[in-house]
C-alpha cells in the first residue's frame, strides 16, 4: 500500500461522488481538541491532485467555511443543481446543514443550501440513499431517526416511536439492493431493520447480548446480509449476520485488540471489508470467509473512520485522532526488500527527538491480496494469437457465486472464409501444374478488362510457340496467311513437293508452321540461293537448243565490263558496274553469285536509292539489316502491335526480351504523361511478353489499388474493406505466381542487401504472408516469405514467428495436475492476533516470462507452443505453456 496524500486534520470526512478528479470534504470532529486547543470548527474541501506528479503529501484546502458546531458525520451526493453535488453535515448542535459544493469551491458568499433543526440533540450519523440521492437519513440522540427529502427539506418524517427508545442511534446504512430498507445501530445494542416505505421496523437484532453498535454495513450484493461492529475494549468484534437466521451471527471476525469504531464494505467487491478502531489499526478482511488479509500501517492514535472511494476502490481514506486523514492504495506497489531498504535509509534523529518521532510516525506494515480485487479480475477475456487462433478465457460456471474455475480455449479464427478457400484452391491447382486451367478460370472470372487481358497474355505464353500465339492474339495471323496465299498464286513460292533439281527440301521450322518463305530469306545465300543459277542452266550432257554469242559487237562499254568480270569470276567488280549504271535488277542477280558481301552491298545501295520511297521499305531495311532497334525506338506508338508482331517474327531469342522491354518503356512513359490507362495496359503487354516481372509488377500494383477503390465504392452491405483488399491482393499474388512459372523467372537479387528491383513485390509478399498466417495457413505464408531476400528485415521477423509457431513439440516433466492447480490455489493466510509482520507473504511466486507474449495482465499463451498428449485425457492433443495444459479445441479442460 502507498500513502498517496495526507490531510492534516482531525475530522469526519466524505468522498466526492462521480468520476471527476476526487475531492474530500472534512468537518472538524466534534469532541476533538487540536494541539493548539483551538475551538474553531470548519468545513473544508480538499483537492487530492492525484493527476499531478510530485504533489505535496500534506495538502492545503481548496475551500474553507466556518461552522457553528463540530461534525459527527459528513455525506456527499450528486445533484442536478450542482455539478459537484451537495454536502450534508451532521452537527454536534443538532443541526442538519446542506452546502452547494460548486459554490464552496468558487468562494461564493452563500454556499449554504438549507439548515434543518428537527433533531433535539446531536446528529450522530447520516447517509444519502444510493438509488434516490434526494433522500437523506439522519440519526441522533434519543433514538431520533428522520428521513428528509432534499426537494422538501423542511418536512422530514420520523421513523419509530418517540417513547419506545431513548438510546442514541450511532450508525445507519441504506440497503444496496432494496432501496427502501434501512438499518440502524444504537448505543444500547439494538440493530434495527426499517422499511421506509411502510415507516415501520421490520426486524431487530440482539447485538451479542445488546452490546453497543458502532458501525453497520449491508452486503453490496446480498440484500439479507449485513455486518455490525462492537466498540468495546473487551469485545472488539465484527459480526456477520444473515437475516434469514437472525438468532445468532453467521460469522465472527476477530482481529482487533480494542474496540471497532468504523466499517466500510467495498461496493465493487463484496470480498473486501475495511475496519478500524481503538487499537490504532486498519484491517482488510474477507467477510465471506472470515479471513484477515492483513493490516495497513498502524498510526499512533485511534482510527475512527475509514471509507472506500466510491468510484475508484483502488484507494481509501482513514481518519485518526492523531490529526491525520491518510489517503492510500489497497495494494503495495513495492516489494518487501524495497520497503525495508527505504526504512533503513530513514534520516537519523537525535536523542531529544527520538520519543517524539516514535509517537508521531506510523509503523510500517505491508501485505498483498491473495487474489486480485473483483474490479481487476477478468470474468471473460479474449486475445488473437498468431496463426489464425483465438485464445478465450471464461468462467466455467458464471452463475455460481464465488466460483473462480475458468476455461481456456484455443479455437481457429478466419477473418474472411472466402480467402482461405481461394488460397487453398489456388495452391492445389499449382501442385497439379495445370497452369492453363488456372488462366482460363481467371479469364472467365476477371473483374476488369485489364485483368482479363493480362491473363490472356499469360495464357499465350504457355504454348509451345509463344511468339506465334502472341501474333495470333494481336490479330495478325490471318493477314500473314492471306499474303502467303497471294504469293503462291503469283508463283513465288515452291510447293511442298518441290525441291532443288526435284529433290524435296526439309523444313527446319518444325511441324505446324506454314511452308511459305519469309522476307528475311529472300537473300539467304546458304539455302536455295546456292542453286539458283543451277536451276537456270542446262544440266550436264544436255544439248544446245538456243545458241548465243558472248560478244555481239554491239554491246556498250558497261556490258563488256560486266561480261569480262563475270568471265573472270570478279562478281564484286561486275556488281559495281551494275550499280553505277543503275541496273538494280542485274545488281541483285550478280550479288547472289558474289556471296554475302556482295548481297549486303547491293542491299545498301538499294535502300539508299529508295530513301524517299514507301514506309514498308524502312521496315524492310530494318529486317534485312537485322536492326530491329530502329523499329523499337522510332516506330509510331500507335502501331505498337505491328512492332510487336515484327519482333515476334524476326527478332532473335537473345534480343527479343530487351526489344519488347524497350517498347514497353516507351508506352509506359507516354501513358504516364497522358494519364492513359489504355497505354499502361499496352505497356504491361510488352513487359509480359518480354518476361520482365520487375516492370509489369509495378503496373499491376497500381491497378490493384484502383480496382480496390472502385470495389469499395460499389461494395455490398456485407462486404468489408478488408475483404475487398484481401481479394485484390490474392488476385495479384496469383497473377505474379503463375507468370513466374510461365516465364521461368529467377530472382537474381535475393542475395543483395538492399536496392531490390522487386521491392514493391516483396512488400506485397510480406503482406500476403501475414494474411495467410492470420488464417492459419502457415505453410503457405512460409513459402512466400522464402521468396524474399535474406536481408529483408521485416521478412526475417515474420520467418522467426512462423518458425516458432511450427516448431516441434518438446516433452515436459511437470505433471498436468500440479501445473493446473499450483497457480490458482491460494496459500494459507495468517489468522488474527499474529504478531505484526507475519501478514507478509512468506514466499513470492516467480512468474515465468514468455518473450513472445503481449505485456498484458493476463499471461498470454502462444497457441503454437509445444504440443503433446494430455496425461489426463488419452489421445487428446494439448499445449503446455508456463505450467498450464491448454486444449486447442472447443471442449477445453477446466483450470480449477
């Protein structure tokens, strides 16, 4: 327990009501004399300032008002006319005064609300009704008991017969469950239960042989139970009564060494009772069992009043005749070792002050409650565990009073069941390896045109001849076939059965490909070109049917030069003469005979001459010159499909990927500049056919966010933003995963420490792994985390969590019955009349720390800790955590 504040007054007191910052009202105690023998009597309000650090332990009053008489009791209640409520004082002169707390604090000149003088003698006790705050019960000398209505304070009514009793009413208490029932205790030993509704007494108890009653209190929860106390030095007892059997007390609490003067039963926990008395002690009890929990620091004079804070029972106040009202907590916040160290460090005093200090300083005393107070207990609690599990704790029998047996359940939990089924279906399809079926399903169920287009492109890449399928997808296949048919009609294509000199030629392009020649093979010198002139000349042994002369005499100089060069085999010189004379047809025929060098020379001369010719010649120049970069860099982006078709037809495998990527970069740059989503989709097409995952994934993530926002706007009432986001994330991961399989993508940056090209994708993998783990799919989460670089810090943390959750079970030697009962079985508590200091716990429980549990008051358990067979339930899988056997099923074991 910690002494929070101290009020230097010998006074009756009352706590402020409500949840605002707590105040205490004090009234000078009637019959008490100050150290300076002052006869002043005051009503004072004190701000405890508990919300300010370093507040002075000894406070100064926030408001002060002189009164005509001393106080026997004070009460404070809420009111509609004052935000801070109304204060009632039971005065020695028989007056009942009411004050407005707001006016007292503001220093107004008229804080007194009313003054009633119906009592003929001192008013000894008073209390507001807890249900009806306008009703005030007051008791005083000569058995006077009045009920006053604050709305009509001048017309109270009296309970009881005037001539029946002449003893003083020392205490009273309203029933906490039945608002019209009141109990009073008198100096003659009568404990009377009154029915205010009928204005009659219902029952009278004989307080252990009519011994004087100093305090009474009702049970906060049971309307038929109450306690009384005896102020006599010979019988310092607390009696527990059950009105269903009023012949004798149900239980007697013995612990005080002298008369008991005050009781306070905690409204929030009926297992806590405070008592104080003439032995200078304040003791905490369990009135249900009679066990004495311990006592608070002992002061040097009688403690005549103790009260729980009505709103925050963690603290209480006790008034004593040594001139102090101490505000302290119920629990000690320091260990015994720290408390003893603090005591040993106390400042030394000289011989003259020794006895004065000994008489004024309270004696240290500490104890700990064996069980937490009811307001700190959790009758039910729940926590989400890693891996799609929920841990819940609940009472085994909530309806059984005093039952503390509880159940711990570990159950699976799914935020979105559709995600689990979608993930499982996709993983099974991957195991089967039917990627085409996955693509067909996604094309059919696509939510957007761009998503459908992506899946169609991925499907084309699965085929044996992906370039041809891309051309077909772009819509060029029929045009190529028609052109081939036209060439065939013109006689520019050999039939399948023809070959050189009647010998059929094999087709190196494989089956299923049409047999027409491409433009790239027009000047192919190592195929049919080698036999071109052979086909034109006569075969060996053939007779001459058309004689000719090499020279006729009418030739031009150029003709003779060409003839002479041909005769000597100087094809390059013959080619130069043909080009000089602008004989392009003759030049191409000579070039065929002269080999590749001559062919390239003829091509170059031709294209230079046709620089201003049709556009197809620019394309033909790129094809013939094997310079497709000219097409990629300079072709109009409106013709990107034609450019892709050209690349698929003529680009080598080594250059194809880079060429398509460059075209995609141009399309993406233009799309960003013009905010063109169609252009972005075209760029994604280029990146797909070039197998550039790092480029296309950025576009896909942008599309994911756009589609997600659109879906949220169009969402049904039963859809959450999380479900929509997870579905979009699932679609992205499926697309990336299938594309990686199709493109046989290898991540070459997994060993890099930073600056990864796929950093955006890594973030999505990490998020997807977290979602999968939260649905209990730890194996799937682990597989996607393995795709991240080892140096990725967030991935390392996630991997460690999964490894911990999936680690193998280890056996524990602790028996199950010992583990389940050791924590919940309270150790024996000290009994009354034991020397001071024996109330301290003899041992301190060592709590096993779980480094993976949350810092909550309840010991968090890890649902993936080691599992094994329960020793008490054959065949039942259990989890052993910190000495507890937890059963991960709906029928969990009870922890008694």
